[in-house]
């Protein structure tokens, strides 16, 4: 029979009635096990001072937290500390949470049952859990017995956070489970099968602050569906099928995420109520027009990335005012509302005064209308990359003086124009990205007063650097109101005391002058893709040598004559990229004690560096890249492995050529490969072996010819000479 030990309800022992001594020993052994477990849970301390131990079932104990995830339990263990406050049972095949299975732990405040294959929760499963505040039931199958589960949840009158994501719940099932749980503050119904929301789904949740509905199939939200959620602050509707949002009136919201839907319109209510909305994410939709935002709001982050938006006023001849007006008819039961908006200036009535972050990338904008940026006096980050902008005119008081980051990359810009006096408005600008456009230059005053500008990216524009001294016909102090797209221009990077990072990749630059960056303390410089820009010498970079930390010289035409790179003066240079050039041997790097990373990929190296070449950088180098070079396998004998193999970051993919084969250098045998033996033979002997068969073949051919024509030849000789014969 079985008997339970006093004070240790989780342990039992077999007690045959006929063997009393054995029974006594078993009881003593179990008692010692219980005592040992008790002291281990109370006294075991890890390095940080928190109580940690391992329970008999393999659970990790840390103070009042018990982590039993992935232990293959089929039921809730009963031998855990009864004072536990947090219990994690994720990834255990429980199947069913039986009644009173949590009874040993009446002090639980947080319970996680994610991915436990739950199909049913007993009605009395949470009967004793009056302190439970957080319950995670994600990734189970609670839709199969949702009524029983709902009944169990209704006993948790103090629950504040509930996660029901990934349970294949419909809106009716969700409504039943959430019924009467008025204490809830955060609910997740993500990854379910919700399709249509009305006011009954969230009825009675007056304290709800966070609602996650992402990754469902929601295509319709009835008016008033969220009206009862007066405390709602965060609403996530991402990854659904919403076609539009009209008459948006949730003024209490702080964060709204409607990304990855099918929105074509976003129209806020025209009521004069102040909206508390701070972050609005409408990215990755199909918006055609700039959203109609509230007239009075606190919006500071607006995400409009990856839509089909554009401004259209300048593209149509709309002489009649009626042609510039659109009316939206909103029918809600017996109530009909008409919203009239200006079709081409939909931003005009929106309150953007508090906006600090605006992302309009990956759209169809061809221009920015007059006054657009003037409505955003607090704007600090503006992203307009991957649009169709051909020209950009910065007018007076736009952009705002607070603008710190401006990204105009990947457009079709051929012209930038500055209004007089605008340079002072760029005093806060720290980052300017103009890469991948069609610029030939920039306005001379663009960088004049940008005293905080630290990063400039002008890569992939056909610009040129201003010569020194400047020609007389380019008077920099005078205002230049406009610059025609085809007018020759140049860019001057001298004496920009705040500039740290500069990218000029693929700009078609000619050979630098020695003073190209004089007075500019650059730390990161990218000159890749400008063939012959250095003319094989580091002299043009002497002005930035004391401060430079990263230098990229990919595809600049460094030839074998440039193998000796004098880096004296570059005492802080840590990263050097020489990939994609024509170097045939390891460059001799002199005077760079701080070099950490060296990239020599895609050159013409045929041999790995010798030990002497390794020695010059062995003290500081941490990573070198040597792959994608035409190494000769036969030339690697004796020095296949560099002295510090861990330094070669791509050693596993370094290959060499052997005849028509490509072999991995790391897999080469210790000796010379079999195919290299003929290359080690004396060349004189090799030539003799090759010529001797040819000579023998020629001799045999001559002999055969002679023997074939021997008789006719002798007869001809005799007939012509007529020698007399004496018998």
C-alpha cells in the first residue's frame, strides 16, 4: 500500500506490512530527501544573490518564481514551494487544466501556460486563485471547449492581464470569455480568427488600457465597438484586412497601430475634441492620400511608410473650387454624416504642431506642397526616401529649426533650392542623406550654418569637390536663390568642424587634392567606387589622418604599385576596406598601430601573407578578410595556415585554384597537393621529356619514307650515272 510522509505531501513510499524494518528505512530516506529539498530552496544562492535551486521535477527556482517550461509535465506538479508567486509552465503537454490542480499555490500572482496543448480548463481550476493578476494562455486550442474555459475565467475577478492569442477564437468566443472581467487592463487576442467587431465583444471592460488584435481577419469594425473602453490607451490592429477607417473618434488613445492592412483612406472625426493620440502607424497599406488627421491632437510620431500616397494639386488643372472638394457620406444606422475635405490639401486642416517624427518613405510623392513643412514646427526626423521627388524647394521657415535628421535618399532629385535666410533653420541638423539621386551639386549655403551636422551621405550622385582656391566666379557669401538642374556645381567639405561621417561612394570623383578635407575632423570616410580617386597615394587624406577611424576604399583602382600604403599619421585608424581592387600581394601597412579590421576580398592575391607580413599587423589586428582571391594551391605549401588562424574571419570560405578545380584552403593536406608534383620537376628535364617523343616520331617517319621509295630512287641514280662494272 502507499502512505504519504508527514510534512512532505509530494513524496510517497511503499510500505509492505510484513517488512517493518524496510519500511522504516524507506521513511527515513524520504524524510532526508524532503529536508534536503527544503534547505536547498531556502539557502541556495547564485552569484547575484537571488535564491535559485532545482526542484525534483527539473524546475528552476528563483525566489518566488518557478520556471517549469519544457519539462514534459502532463499535469501541474504538486511538489513546488507553496509560497510561489510566479509559475511558468510553458511548453508542457498538459492537455487539460483540471479542477483544483492549482490548489497547492494559493498565492500565485502570475501564471503562464503558453503552448501547453490545452483544450479545456476545468470550471474550478482557478477557484483558489484570488491573487492571480496575470494569466497567459497563448498558443493552445481553447476554442474547442470555450464555454468551459469562459466559466473558469469568470472566477478571476481580480485578473488584470490576459493573453488569449493563438487559440483560433472567433469574436463570439472572445466576447464570452471576456464577459464580466471588468478588472482587465491588458488583453491580447492576436493570431485568432476574429473577423467582425461590434460593441458586444468588449462590453464591460471599462478598465482596459491595452488591446492587441493583430494578425486576425478583421475586415469590419462597427461604430461604437470601442466606445465602452474609455481607458483604452494602446490599440494594435496590425496585419488585418481593414479597407478603410472613417470618422475615427477614439480621442482617448495614445498609440494606434493599423499597419499591414488594406487601408485606402484614413479620416479622423471632425469633432473639436482634443485627441490624446501620440503615435499613429499607418505603414504598409494602400493609402492614396495623406491621412485626414484630427484638428486638435498631440501626435508626435506618424508612420506612413510603404503606401501609394502622393500630392496631386500641381498635377491637375483644378480651376474650379468644386473640383477640389470631396464629400464622404457616412451612414450609421439611421444617422447620416457628410464630411467635406479639400481633396488636394488634405493635410491643411490637420494638427501637426507637435509632430516630431514623420516617415513618408516608399510612396509616390513627386513634390511637397507649399506650407507642408511649415505646419510641423517641432519636426525633428523626416524620412522621404524611395519616392519620386525630382526637385525640392526649402522655403522660408521650412523645414523647422528643430529638424535633426533628413533622409531624401533613393529619389530622382536633380535640384535642391534654398530660400534666402534658410541656412539658419538647419542649425540643428545632424544627419543628411541624399544618396542615390541625380544631383550634380548642392546649394553653396546648405552647409554654411549647419554647425551640428555630423553625418552626410552623398553616395551615388555625380558630384565634384570644389577646387582650392575657389574660383572668383563662385562667390560663396552671396545668396544663390536657385540652381538649374544642369548647372555645373561643386561641393565643399572644408572647415566643417562638426562633420564626422561622410559617404561619397560611387560619385565619379576625380583625383583628390591634398586639401580636400582640410579643417574637417572626419572619423568615418567612404570613397568606394571612385576609380583612381587617390592615384595610388594616401597623401590626399593627410588632413583627416589624425581623426580617421574607418576608411573604405573599395573599387578605387589600387594597383600592384600601391601595395605599400603609408599609414603613418593614421594612429586612430581601426577599419580599412581595400576590397575590390587589383592588389597582387599583401599590402605593407606602415604606421597604423590601432588597425583592427582589414578587408582584402576580391583582389588578385595569389599567395597568403607570409609570416613577416603577418608580423606587421599581428599586434592589433582582430579580423582580416581574405576570400574571393585567385590563390594558387601549389603556392600555399608550407604556409597554408596563417600564424593566427582566428584572425581570418572568413577562413572557412578561402579557396584556391588547382588546375580547373576550386579547393578550400582549410581542407588542403599538409603536403603539396597531388596535382602540384609536375610543377616541382626540373624544367630542363621536363622539356627533354616533352621533346624526345617528338624527335623519335620524326625519325621513324623519315625512315618509313626512305624505305618506301628506296628501289625507285636507286634506279634513277644508276640510269643517270652509267657507272661501268668490272667483273
